[in-house]
C-alpha cells in the first residue's frame, strides 16, 4: 500500500521544496482551532513561500483562503464534494423501504425548503438594503450639512476630514470582522460559490458565521463609501442560507431540529446551494430567470428539470419577498412592480428604440468594454500578487482597507471640489443629496451626483438623467478615478462585490460615448440624443469585460432594466466584450480561483488531450483495503501523513500480496472514520458474534464535519479486530479501463460529479484512481497542453 | 449467440400476438420505397392492431408515425441516437493528429454553422409570415367584400359557402402534402423534436423534404382558417435547418459540399439540432433566451457552457434576421425593436402594475388554466385514440381535415351572424378587417374581430383593445367554440401548432375573467379596469395547462410581451397550471409521445426503483462478436430477423464456447455495415496480407443513412474470411457491475447520452446489455412501479 502522492511530487520543479516534511490534514476545515501544520520547510522556500509559511505558523487558523500562493501549482488542500451517492447496502435498504408516498413527501420538503431559502434570502437582502440606506443616508446628511456650513466659511478641509474619518471608521469595522473572524467572507464570494458548485469543498464557505460576517461586512463597506456593491455578496449569502436551511440544523448554534435528515449529503446539499445562489442573484437584481441561469452557468453540469424548477421557485420567492417588504418599507404596501436590490429603473418606451446602424456602435462599445475589462483584470492581478507577497498580515490588511477608504473619500472630495460642472437643480431630479458647493443658487455640482452618492443611485442617475446633465470632463474624470479606485478595492479584506462598480464605470464611459456621438454626428440624428441608452450598453460592456459571463448576465441586465428590447444589443455587447477580453486575460473570478490554486474543473477536457489515457492520468499505486480488513491497518492508513486519501477501493482477498486485487467496492475516509468511532469491529476469535448495527443516521449525524482520525482512540486490542466493510462500501463504483482517453474520463467525471474514479484492467483489478486534481492538472496553454504541478498547501 | 429479445417477449400479455413472425427492420426509416414488413400476423390481432397492420401492408411506406398504436406498449421500432462518441483507434488517431489550431478552426466552424442556422431559420420564419399575411389578407378581403355585398341583398349563405370552400381548399392542399408526401410533418413537430433531443431517432424527422412539406403545410393550415398557429412548426423547421446545414450536404438533393465532415455524427448533430430548435423558438416568439431555455428544458441533459453560448448565438441571429427582413418588408428599414413572428405588443408602463391582492387571483387563473388544459388534453387524448382506430387511411385523414376546415368556417360565420355585439369603429383600431354586418354605420361586429382574423391578430386584440371592446357573451361563446375547435384540430394530418390557439382561448377567458372582476368589485377598483392584463394571465394559464412547460414558457411570454414586470405573476400562473393539470393528465406533447410508444427517457429513474438492479433490467444473453470474427457469422447475425441489435460487445477469444468472454470493446451495427461494404476482410489462409485501410471518412460518408444488410452482397468465399474489429470497435465502452441499482444505471445512461451500456461481472465478462428500451420500460404508476411491455411495431 504505497503512497500515491509520491509519484506526483517527483515531477515538479517549483513544487518540490514545499513538500519537505509537509503534511496535509484533510480535515483542517473542520477543526479550526487546532494546528496541524508542521513547521519544517523554512530552509528552501523563497520569499513568496516564506510569506505563506509565516502566516501558517499562526496557530489559531491557517492563511485566509482568499490569499493565493502560486498560480503554477494546484493545491492539494482542497477536498472534493461527493456528488455521487455512495449506494451501499444501508442506502439501498433505506430507499427500498421507502414508499411512493415517502418519496412524494421528500419532494414536497424539497419545495418547502426552496421556498424557505427564497424567503430568508429575500429578507436578508431587504435587511442589507434598509440598513445601508439608513446609515448611508445619515452619513451623507451629516457630511452635506458640514460641507454646506464650511463652503461659505472656507474651512472645507474639516469637512474632508469628517468624511474621511467616517468612511474609514465604517471600513475599519468591516475589515476587522472579516480579517479576524472569518477571512473567507472577504470579497464577493462568487469565486467561492463557483468553486463549491464545481465540486470543490471550500472550508467554512457555507457556515452561519460566514453569513453573519458577510452581511455586516458588506453593510460597512458600502456605507464606508468604498467603490463596491452589495449585490455580489447576496449570492454568497443565499448559498449559505440554503446550505443551512436544507440541513435542518446548525452546527455553530449546536441546534439540531431533527428534520431534513435525508438531505444531509453532498448531492442534495449542492442542489440547495444552487437554489440559494440563484435566490441571491434574484434578490440582488430582481432577476429570477437570471438567477436560475447564473446557477446553471456557474454550477450545474447535469441539467435536471425538476431541480431547475425548484431553483426557479426559490428565485421567484426571493424576489417576491424582497419586493413585498420593500414595498412596506417604502409605504406602498403591495406595490410589487419594482423588484431587486438594485433597480436600473424602467427605460421609457420611446427611448428604447435602436436602429440597425447602431449595432456596429454597440459592438464597438463591447470591444472597448472588453479592453477596459482586461486592463482592470491585469491591474487587479498584479495587485493581488503584490498583496500575497506583502500584505498578508491581518493588521496590514485592515490598514490597507482603511487607506483605500480614506483615499476614496479624499479623491471624491477633490474631484467635487475642483469640478466646475454646475447644473440647474430640478424638482424631479434623481439626486437625493445635491451639493451646491460653489455653484450658483438653484444649481448643484454634477460631479457630486456621481461621487457623493451610493453607487446604485449613481448608476440610475447615469442611465436616466436627461441629456445635458453631465458634461464630458466630469464623466471622463469620473471614469478614470473610479476605475482605479474600484480596481484597487477589489481584493481588499472586506465583503464587497464588483458588479456595481463595474456597471458604474461602464455607465460613465458609455454616457460619455453617447455624448461624443451626438457631438460628432453632422446633423444631430435624434436617436443618438439619449445618452442613457449608451450608458446602459457601456455598463454591460464593462461588466462583461470584467466578469465574462454572457447568458446569465444578459438576462440579469434585461430583467434589471425591465425591458427586453435591449436584449439583443446587450447580448452582442457582452459577447464582444468576452471575446476581446479573453484574448488578453481570463475573467476576474477565474483569475482569483487560479491564484488560489483551486483544482477547478472546466466544462470539457482540453481539446488536444486525446493522446492522454487514464493510465497516464491516474494516481498509482492505490491504497486499497480488503473486504474484511484489520482495524490496525485501517487506522494506520488513515493516520499516515503521506496517504491523505479520501477514497479507498475495496478489493477481494488475493492469494498473492503483491498482485493487485479485484475491485469489489469503494469506501470513503469519512465512512471509515464513522465506523471506527462507533467501533464496528468483529473480533478475530469470535467471528461476527457481535457487530453493532449501523444505520445511515450515524453517517448523517456526522456529516459534514467528520472528526479527524487523531481524535479517535483505538486500543491495542481493538487494533487486532477486523472490520467488515461489505455493508458500507459502495459496491458499484464507476470504473474505466486503462486505455480510456482523458476526454472520456473527464466527461464521465464531470457529468456525474464524481470524486473518485477507479481505473481497472481487463480482469477488474485496481490499477489506479483518478481524482479531481488529476484532471484539473491539464490545461491548454499557449504552447499546447500544459501540466500544473501539485503542491501541498 | 442467442437472441436477447426472446426474454423480453415472453413477459408480455398484450404484446405477444404482435410478435408472431414479425420482424423489424431497423433501417425502414432510411429505405422508404422498399417494403420489409412481413405480413403474417393477421390471425390473432384485434381491431386496433388490424387497422395498423392493414396500413402497414401498404408497400410504399409504413404507417405515419404520428398515429400511435397502443399506449401500454413500448415500441421497438425506434432506434437510439449515439451521443457517446465511439472512441476507436481511427477516431483517436484523428484527434491526436489535430493541432490546437485545428480545434480552434472546428470551434469557429461551429459558431459559423450556428450563425447560418440562425439566418436560415429567421428567413424561413420571415417567408412563412409574409406568405401567410398576403394569402390570409387576400382571403379575408374577398370574403369581406362578399359579405358586405350580400348583407344588404340577403344572400349571406353564398358568402358562407365561399368562405367554407376557400378554407377547405387551402386545408385540402395542406393536408394532402402532409398525408401523402411526408406524414411526419404533421402536427407541431415539438413532440418529435423532444424525442430527437431525448435521443430517439425519429425516422425522417430532420429531412429536407420534411421541412418543405412543413413550411407549405403550415401556410395552408393557417390561411385555411384552422384553429392553429404557425409558431410550433418553426421549432421543427429550425431543427431541420440545423441538421441539414451542420452536415454540409443534402442527401435528398444528392449534393455533398465536402465541408463540416467532422460533424457527421450524432453527438455533434444533436448539438446543432438543439441550436436549431432554439433558433426556431426565437424566431417564432422573438424570444432568444426563451429559445435557449426551451432547448435545455426539452433536450439537453449535460449542460455545457460553450454549447449554450452557441445555442444562444443561433437564437440571437435568428431573431435579428427575422427582425431585419420584417422591417424591410414593412418599409421601416433597420427598425429592430419588434422581433418575432408573433408579437403580443408592448404593454404600456402604466397598465403593467399589479398588486399583492391580485396574486391570489392570478393563482386562481392558473388553476382554471390547469383544469381547462387537462380537459383539453383528455378530449384530445380520446380523439387521438378514435383517430387511431378509425381514421388511419390517408384519404380519410384529408377528408377529416377538410371537414374541420369547413366546420371552423361555418361555426365562425354562425357566431358572427348571430352576434349582436356591435362596437363603435375607432380610427386607431387594431382590427384590420372590421365587419359591419348588421351593425349600424360606424360600428363593427365584435365577434368578427376574434373569428374573422388570423389568430395572432385576435390575441393582440384581446390583450390590447381598450376596456369595453368585447362584451361577456361574445367572449364566453368564443372561448367555448374555439376551445372545441382547437381540440378537434390538434392531431389532424396538417402541419400546425397549438401555441397560438391555446393563447387565444386563454386570452378570451382571461379577458372575460377580468371583466367579471370589474363588474363584481363593489367600488370599481381602478387597477382591475384593464382586462388586457387578465387576458395575458389567462393566455399563460391556458397554454401552461396544455403543454406544461414552466421555465422556458415564462421567459418566452416575458420576451414576447416585451415586459419583465409580469414575470413573477406569469411564473406563478404557469406553475399552478402545471401542478393542477398534472394531477389529471400529462401534458399534450407527452400524451402524444406516449401514444406513439416512444421509449422516452425522463430526467430521473422512477423514485421507487432502487430495488431493481442492472441484472434484472438488462437484456441477456447478448450477441457478442470475437475480436477477430468470421465474416459469415457477422453477416448472419446482422441479417437475422430476430437479432435486430445495433450494438455488439466484442469479447476476447475464450477457451470454451459456452462461457461468456471478457469484454474488450463495443461495435455498432452501422460500423459493421460499413466494414462489410468496404470488404475489410482478412483471408484466412494469407493472414492479413491485404486489408483495405479504412478511414473515419468512410464511416462519415455513410452517416446517417447506413444501407441495410440486405443490400450488401457477400460471396460464399468472402463469408469464410475473417474480419479484425480491433481498430474499429470502441475499446473503452462504459460498463456497470450487475449489482448496480436502476437509478444509478439510469443516471449514467442519461447523463452521458448512451445507447448501449454493457453489464459485466467481477472479472469483466459480458453478462448483459442495457439499452434505452430497458430503462424506458419502468415508470411510476398509480400503484407503484409499473413495467411497460415491449412490442415490435
């Protein structure tokens, strides 16, 4: 029973130093608080690795997973989720006992849970929105009064200071809770949810604590005036709600409601998390269909009609709940036509027309969006690398966040201060806090509309303000500064999304584009007169250029604008932005996933990988167990620092020890742990006299935080006992022959959401095991197929 | 090498008589013109079977597949499509030779083809629309003038006769081409496309001839005044276009462009057909996103991001093309805001609001829609059974279609004649052919607006006409008569869709519902004043109740109305309609699929099927070939009337003949046919001296109409030769152990789109074969799991 990691590490150049004496605990995610990292690798590591190792010495918790280490490596620290049911005897017995009525009840519970997910997600969105509005309103009111007071007296530097301090305070609080309490709550959470839905277990990503930190964090970031949005985090929040509700218990609160026990496995949980993510999108943008498509685009590989309907239902309920409570909050009870956290406002029917000759313009805007998006991503990539190297300590992270908050406020103030773009104040104006500053009476500062406002309101203003509201210089300066601010902000240790800043940047340059068009067109074609249309296209182009989603984003934007006429141009813009952007660099989320070395599986194997077969891809030799195995052997294998595997093929007893045995099942580490914990042993002498009868419930109760092997005490006597795995192993694991090509293996793996795929020879003997990391290693680079190295964290 | 059908037929009670001496040709679809049906089953069949057999005696072609035989049977006449690539040595060599640039070119061709599909589908939609508008316009003009002439003179029976004759003439032509030239072009084509995307090969469904007949047929039906729409057939048309364009040749026209040869296999073709169907929906309703969702909801099981984008692209181009050419046709070049064949018209922003207390009303409407839909389906089900028994001859079918046309015209005329609902004629009225009849000058007959019009215009009128346009009696009578007419019409031997009639019925009773609400509400709440909103909800409810789609239909309706505000209520309505309707009977398309005994695979195995294992489900024993097999044996097996299999496991030579051999590959009938045709033999004496070098091209050229074995002449000498299958078989077929549970087998089969799944024992010996029919046989009935019988056609 050799170590199947050994083969892998022998290749890597860059990865090798990391493995000196390093061990990995597959359960680090479940055992925060106890350190299991060995500190014996300081000798050969370079600056970058040193940074990480230092961080890891910290005994309280390991390095926040937002911070990547090396993009050329594939981290082994991530476990996979098990989307393939382990159909062992216990499971089959339970399923067979269940009546058709039982299945119907299960189905009804699924719908019920989805409804609950929708309601809770909607309520959270509502809560965030109300709190942000109140706090931001109070903040802007205080600052506005202060500015108005000092505009005449000439002490505006005091106003600036007030603004900076207020912002920094909020951001400091938001940053501290993220950095010190739950680092995985940083960022928008979309990369994490993408990974989760892809089948990678991100530690602590769907915990209650994460949700609380996320919600508080995002409120602080938005109120703190950072160039961020509150929409991305809603997706993460929805996912956490779903993971929590569907399990019928909270491990953090130590409360088990004893319901929904059937759903305590990865397969079911994933389905609910998809629904939660969709509900989050739906609440954020008032886009239920967009939410469903987001879930599918990012997560699902196997499209199931019933599941899609449930996801749809959750999305629908989520929008509805938000809508309903917002209507109460606004005092228009029951007025349900304005869903979503962000509402782009309805485009009037007259202004939504577009013409054939505008299509090339839209495509041009898409290309600009793709270029600007790629620039954004490249800058953010460098910044992230910089942060990995130099800003890895927590207090530094908090300080950086505060610095950004202070700079944001100062820049905004400076821009407003030096702006001379005064506009007449109208009654029906969209601006809630018009700043007069040095403008004449009855006028307001146009620059302040964009900066002295929550980003959502700025976007709406750019979309809908009548022509002439902004001048060219204002828009140009705003685009430039906001672009840099947003780029600097993304990746800070705060909870915040990148959707709204992207839309805002795009809306600004889009409006600029529209105004320029009107100016240069010789005879002022009237259809170009409305810059709001171009602002919308610019917003789509910029967002598409940064995140590179197409289908779901189109639907989200169409639903958020409340108008389908723009569907076609938005699609064109998004596709152009994606094509242009992809030429330079990946999407922002993919960059961050790659920098974290997550073994992310794409939709298909690299095109040129047909020459690889399962034989080359698999890990081999594999640690196997016999059908009736000695407890001591099992404990030793599980405890061994080098064989941190999660799945073990079970083989028939073979006559010779060196010959691989015939496959007869597959058992998971988690199952073995539960069996060891419950002492399901057979004493050698009295064969099978007593064996505790295990139930599926025992496994479900331990899910998903199975204890580490170290916490289970097995006495010397017990080590001599035997354990009969027959009942617990999956007797029909999927297998492939050794000659199977990589794309074929990949397809099977991806379509069924597998975690382990056993490679067998022509008489069904175990030859190797294919896991996620074996497949994720290959990717198509500039010079054909490339192989990533594997590294322990 | 025994017959693996033998086991199956021994079960059936009802199915047995059908099998007396019956043989099935798997190639009947490809060899129309030659009869291969044995006529030796007349003795034991009952009336129903007799009807079919009589039909089948017809030497020219067999019974049109629109006509079902017995819903308790599962027909064996349908082949499966092969969505799993046969990764044999030839294929792998080709893939390995291909450079990354080659793959990029392939990808570009895929996009190019999708663009082409979109353009052609859009053009077809445009053609249908223009021709229908012109012809229907001419017809209504003639009849209107005639009616106006005779209203005063009092000879209206002549007008009626004119109307009846005109309608019947159109319908007769449409029905004749469908019944005598291409019976599969009957109906909307959606059930057929559903089956195709599900993986069932429907003979002739994607042929050029089918497309031509479909297009002409639908024009005739719509112009002939039947209660039908032209939207459903667009989906079929799009699919045919896709299947044709993607293959780079037309077998019907005997033209091979020698391009896109790589795409000549089921996997690639299916992807393009999905895109075509989506483009069809997109062109029909101006709903590109709805089209994508339709394709996914009905077809895809494995969701692939790139594929989805291509489908999206095709949809987008299709809408755009239609839009562009329609704008030219209407003389407003470049005005692109009105996509789709049917346009529900934009709902004005003021009237789109809805309120919380309307939600229960919408849900109630959904329930009504579900009930009425179920009633529609039940009636149509009985009617279809009746048609199977008594209306199976072609001239009867044509006569029935003409009868329906005549009755439709007469009923419409009678309704208009006796209607006393006169409305003042307005200038901006939506009615193109207002009939004055007995109304006062300056007024028109309201009943005529609904009946004396193409259904699309009637729907628009019901949605948008101002309150007071229709009175209660008009709407009630219209609903009733149109419901019965539409129900009678669906299933006629004409090309026609059920979408528009459903929408029209629903819009009528929805408007009625709205008017009643206004009447009974005590203080005339203003928000209920607009009956157009209720017409829309009623239309959604009725359509949902009949076809039972939810997600895609919501998006289609939202896109067709050009307004997302109604998204939520439409969703609620559709879900309610589905839940209520499903309680009584399946959706209309599913009924027709079931009546055709198609082995349709649903999304998941029946919930209570865990007690079944592969051992019980599989067909066994299996006809296998040796790796190097005698040509005579192969020819005998392929020609044998009893072993009409399509896939044969290839086994290693075993010492004993009665023992099942070890699996080493899988070969398809089609591959063997090509090998036999090219005489890829090895003479026994001169071992391997000459063997023609085969290429993938040889297989692709024969795709998809492989010749029947009977057409291949193999001499007695050649029969003694050997054939080496090693290079051509798929060496890595997917396998499962015998103990695998049915849901697990099902999941593997469905997720990967398999056609054959080999069941092996623990030393990899072939124990059985699972095919589509083995899985489709099980379904969850009222009393638990039920098993359908299998029957030869």
